């Protein structure tokens, strides 16, 4: 035993031998890592996919599910659900649809309580839902999506027949785009749905201003999309043009209530 220890000490004390051992150990480690990654890349697993289109808030049943095989690494990296127990009986998240032959992703499969929630459920205190009438042209061919931030521009004519055009509201978030039947335009990838209403959540004072804009007549409000990066950060809608705001207010009055006396009218 002593001789073996002595021989090991001699080997370790030899720099050349030690270097060779370290290199060999490194090769073994690299091979193990490489082999593990190769196995992950080529190991196939059975995963479920949608055998038909499943629209927003629809409960998923077993007859809607088919199965195929894909590499295990792809499934884990993309968030693909691999077991039917996490899918069957659950629902498609509001505002989403699962196209036919698509995989089930964890980000769009929710329970019943989450499925019945929508953007209006989480409206802040002091905010009101406002809807703007739109069509396929004013939405730029359905290119304004739920969750996008847009600006609202106004076109009007003043007393001198001069055109007023400018941005009234900056940074307003789209809550939903609905068709004439109240269906979400983007819920289905197969139905041809034309936009009719665009919904926003705005502070009460902006809601009042926009409703006045509707009622005075002769004023057009237009949603204007921005580039993709504009919607990457959360924004609060703000009034951008004091001139246009004053023009709208000049066409209307505010009704105030004095609880100590009688209602008052403010010009």
C-alpha cells in the first residue's frame, strides 16, 4: 500500500504527467456534457396538440387533443405543455386562440377563474371604459391589436372654416377590438371578423372629454398606431394638445352640483 502511495506522489509531482491527467479529465467532462446535450436534443417525447381550433375562454376536452412526437429540448425551451392532465378541463386565456395543429403553451392555458377575467376586470379606480367606433380602414386593416398603445388624433373645423388636426390623447392602451356582434376580432384565426368597436380604459376626465368630442358633432377621432417599441412599456394616457382640448370645451358646458344648494352650470 505504501508503494502505491509513493508512486501516486511521484506521478502527481511530475508536472508533465499532471498536465496530461488534467487534460484527460477535461476531455472526459466535455464529452459527458456534449453527450448529455446530444441526448436531450434527440430524445423524442410524446406531446399533445390541438386537433381543432380552440377559441378564447373555451374549455378544452380530450376530443380536441391529438398527439405527436418532438425533441424534448424543444418542448422545454418553448414552454410547451407535455402532459394532458395540465390541459384537459382547463380553458384558453381570454383574448387568445389556439389554432388547429398548434401545441398547447403554458402561457395561454388557464383555469376557469382566470378564463373569465378580461382587461375590464382589472380596471383601475378612477378609470372608465371608453369605446370608439372603428372599421377595417381606421384600424389599418386590423393591424391595431389588443394590448397595443396608440395615440388618438382629432380632426375638426373651427368657426373660420379652418381645419384643426392634431394629437389629443397620447399613449392610450387598447383593451379590446370587437366586431358588430361583440366578438373579439382576434379570438379566431379562421373567422373573418370586421372591427366595429375599439375599447380603452381612460381616466375619468379623459373619458368626459372624449364623450364631449362625440356629442358636439363634426369632430372625428382617429386611432393612430405607433412602432412596435412604443407598446413595450406601460404608459398612462395624457392629454397632448391644450388647444384641441380648449376647442372641445368651448363647444360644451360642465354641469356641477352644489350639494348645499342647487345644481350650477359652468361655462
